[in-house]
């Protein structure tokens, strides 16, 4: 049986301040937990209804279905919750393809974007301070283990962009088509907030603007989801730079 102290500790990890204070985050579901373990992240404990052969026995705590529901952040809990130590912050390497996120706050979008970067081989994401925490439980869930393979950092984004010598391209509704852009291998692609887009402070640091062209057919769609737009832009980057 879980103690009240254990329950409180796990539930508190849904809050950013407690994650930062303890340097601990939660992953839910067998795939997420096993992917993070395989990637070398430090598992400090896991809670499950059934023993799992692939995980160290001394780290497993058997719980009831009700206890699992109490500590889970999901509407329908999965049969495994893992607690992990946050990996040490890595130095940002000024080479290759970067994704920069300006005020992306939806955990589902953010997690999907991390997974997209993992798919397309983009290993570094630089975020504005007001972007959602990459260790938010819903972000971790949406990444499906990719959070272990993509380095996410937070900084004063306008300042960082201003100090970078790499070409910096941002996405907008009214700009030249992403399909006509000749992508360099080393580039920073900037994606903006779900509702407001790229801030004026960040826009001032950009070298160019790109858009994803819309069909001429009548449509009631005003804009694309930021994760969808990111997938299209990264796909174009990958298609035009592969083999260089």
C-alpha cells in the first residue's frame, strides 16, 4: 500500500515547481517507461499492478487499481508509472538543424513536436521561457519516449537568436512558400504560439519568413495546428537536405 507521503510526492510532480525542486518527472505507460529506460535515463521507482520482468525488482512497487488511478494524471491509467531523474542539461551545439519554439504552450502539441524532431533527426529544440515544460506529464506522454533522445533547453529566445550565426527562418501565414526555400543543412526553424504566432521580439531576429501554402479551394480552415505545421516544415527540410 502506498503511504500518503508517497502519493503526495507523485501527485505534486504534476506541478513544474516540484519537478524542478526534485529534478524528477513522471512517465506513464509501458512504452514510455521502457523507452526512457532503454535510452539510459535513471529510473528511481515504478508503480505497477503486476511485476515486470524487464525492470529491476527493487524499484517496483505493486499497487492496486485504485492506487494507480489516484497517482495517475491520465483519465484511463496505464499499468505502469515510472519516476525518472531529469538528465543533466547539455550544452547547445551551434551546428545542424534546430527547432526553436516561441511560446508553444499546449502539452500535446509540444510532445508531438518533440517526437517529430526525433523522427526527422533534429536533436536540439530551443524554447522561449514561456513555453510549456518538456517534463509536464502530458508532454512526456505525447513524446512516447522521444524526450530521451531530443535535447530541449529554455532560454531568452530573442537574445539567443540574435547571438546565433545560423540562418533563422520563421513560419507565418503571409510569406514565401516553404516548398520554394533552399534549405541549408545548418538552420534554425522557428515555430510560434498556437494562437498568436511568432512574437515581434523573435520576428525581429529572423533572416527570413516561410509559409505553408493553402489550397485555392474554398475552406473554412484559418490556420494549421502548430504540430502539423512543424511536421510539414521538417519534412521539407529533410527532403531537400538528405544526401547533401
